[in-house]
C-alpha cells in the first residue's frame, strides 16, 4: 500500500497534529515511512504522540505552536529545519469551533476561529514556502470542511473554511511554477474531540448526535479521522502529482 504512495523519508509538517484528524494524519505518514513534525498548541499532547510514533519505529518531532502567531510559526519552521533538515509536505489540521449566527456571534469568537483556520493556514503556507521554494518541490494540503458551502449557526467557521478553499486555489496558481502542489480536503461529519465538544455545547448526547448525522448520509455512517488522513497522504504522494488547486470532499454522500 505505502510503496504505491511512496512518501518514505519525506518530511511532513502536520499542524493540529496531536489529536483528531491531525493525529491520524501524523500517524499515517509515520506508518508510511515519512518523518513527521507534529505541531500543536498543546505541547504535551504533541510529545505524547511523538513518543508513540517512536515506539512504533517511526521518527517524529513534537513542536508547541499556535498557528495564529507568526512568531510561533516561524519558530516551528526553524525547529523543523534544525531537527529534520528539510520540509516536503504541509498539512494544516489545526482548528477550533465556535457556534454562533451573525446575530449573536461575538467578535472575540470570530477572531479566534478565523485567525486559527484562515490566518493560521496562510502563515504556515508562507513559512513552509521558504523551505520548499529553493528546492522547487513541495505539497500543501489544507483541511477545509463541507461547512465552507454554508452551515447554519457556524458563521465564523464556515466563513473561515470558505477562505481556506479560496486560498487553496489561489496558491495553486501562484506556486505551480515552483512545482508546489496545493490542494484541500473537505471532510463531512467526522468523529473527533471537536465534534464531541460541539454536541456537549448543544446539550446533545454525542452518540445520539452521531446517529442523527449518520442518518443524513448515503451509507448511514459518519467518518473517522483516518478517512481524511488517507486522502491527505495520497495528495502528498506522487500519485497526485497532476492535482493542484482542487478541493476534495471526504464525505459519505453528495
């Protein structure tokens, strides 16, 4: 399977890499033989996952990083250069969720969500580019969401994800001449800590919430973080060399 994808010995930087989709992505890259930089605002969680990967025979560096901070992002890239030597792939999984329609969403919640998803993706892409451009090689995969097309009660989240998809298409045009592919994945409903917390804030039992969402899909099931991770690894492989500027849905139904 992994010989087919051929990401062995490449260096992958995964933001939000300590849990959920990010952790699944970091683990799958490591399983495939890549060297992984796990960046997360929770340093201890990143350390824990890096240790698990090392125990399984992989190589990983743990990096404490708030992607909304240019200083933190620049420090993360410096650590990657120092510890892993180069950067081949960037996968941006860092994210937060704050519910709220335009009538009641606070400015603070808007800023937190947009800064993490959209500004954070921009800052990481800009920093990664400085390592990729001299080698004229790189792959970037941004995690968007089906909510980018609009989602009731998620004004900031949907807006930020819509921005991520526009950024994807624009950077693909700008970076194509440098042999850098830029794509995005747009998951449907995925079982993660984020969706669990969303259910809690809505006052809904998480198992019931999953059943509700599964009933809306074509195959009566919800997604796992590994489903999204598999697409991210594929988009970083040479099997996807002719794909750039694309937003790939990872969802169970239209």
